[in-house]
C-alpha cells in the first residue's frame, strides 16, 4: 500500500525543482507538468468493505415524546370539583394515548398546572419524589392541592341542603341535584366506586316539595331498583297531580266580574222531534206523581 501511494504521488506531482545549494531560499514546486485529472489513477475500495447506508450515516427517524396537550389547560387553586374532574379525565386520556411512563408522566402533569399549584406540589412532596409517580398518582396529588378538604365539605353542604323550589318542576329539581352530586364526587372509601346515583336516590325523595308525592314515592321505594325508576315514579306523581288540579285551575282563572256562559241547550223543535221523554226515576218521578195527585183533587 505504501509503494502504491508513493507511485501515485510521483505520477501526479511530476518533477520537483530543487534550489541550488547555498542559495539560502526555498523554491516552490513547479506544477507546470501536472497531468490531466482524467489520467490520474482512481482508487477502488476493497470488496470486503461494505459502504454504510444513508440511515446509518444520517439518522432521520428519532423517537420523541409528544408535547404536553394544550387542550386541558392549567389546573388552578380553588377550581370547582366538577371542572377539575373534567380536567383530570382529559389528562388521563391523553396520557394513555401518548403512553406516558413513570419517569415522564408526573412532569407532564406538573406542566399542566399553574405556578401556584406547582409551588404547592414541590412544597408538599418535592420534585424528585413527584417525578417517580404515575399519571393517576400525580393527578391525585394535584387534586389534594387544588380542591382541598374545605371545598369538598362546602359542596356536600350545598348538596344536602338543596330542596325543590315552588317554581321548579321535578325534572329541574333532579337536574340541580345531579349537578351538585357531580361536584361532590361521592366515592366508596374502600373500592373507590362512584356513589352519585345512590346518594341521588335518597336526596331526591327527601327534597320533594309536595308531601303527598313524597309519601307516595316512599311507599314505592322498596320496589324500586334503580335511580331511573325513582325518577319515573316522581314524574308519574307529578303528572297525576297536574291532572287533578286542572278543574280548580279553570275556576281560579274565572274572575269575580266574569259571567260563566250558560250550558248549551237544544232548540224546542228538536226536543219535540226526539219523541216521548224517557221514564223518570228517583226524585223526578216522585215530583211528577205529586203534581198528578193535585190535579185529580
């Protein structure tokens, strides 16, 4: 290989003019006799050398983690439980789609909180401990920081003190109870199962305005198996009450100075053409017999 390279250099450079001895200067090489480029010997690689592929030289495909989702927004201190639960559900769905693991899941959840929440998380657990949590555990820590015990107790108080107003229908009252129950987030302390329907089935009956409706629903309560059946029974009692109140509402709609229209009676010639009157019974018959006896006397 060394001999080959030396021959290549001699062939490409040509003659080199050396300065005379004792001149005291160094002359440059004479490049006037350089051969053309196409006459130079080309280097051919050995067949045992495999050229690297483009992907090995310039790797273009790299695995990057997706950026934090912009949709859920930031968790703030004092947000309502319903808003936080919606935020937590969105973060959990995005975490399952992106495949967040333990080293990166908690930092992404932390980035979705504002500065005050991040400071409280760092003060409670510390950054190193918080980074080792999973997505669900990180959300639970944020929940304890954002909502707090006082906010949960206030939501419970509003739920249990809610009652049906005089202007609210049964459906409107049930909708209000459901919204308050969602803010409370009732869960079993042992299995963490949701208890919204269980609490609603008890609260709706006790908050009804009409006592007769409440008593009727309580009589049917042992046979009712689901929350939807309780709502259906309440709607049936409300419809029956409205149907029974229709005559009284008609009388109340008539004013003091208004005159009730007389009943519609058939003309005299239609009554005569109808034939003989049917036999009377009861008080009408007794009255007619008395009139006949007076005529005979």
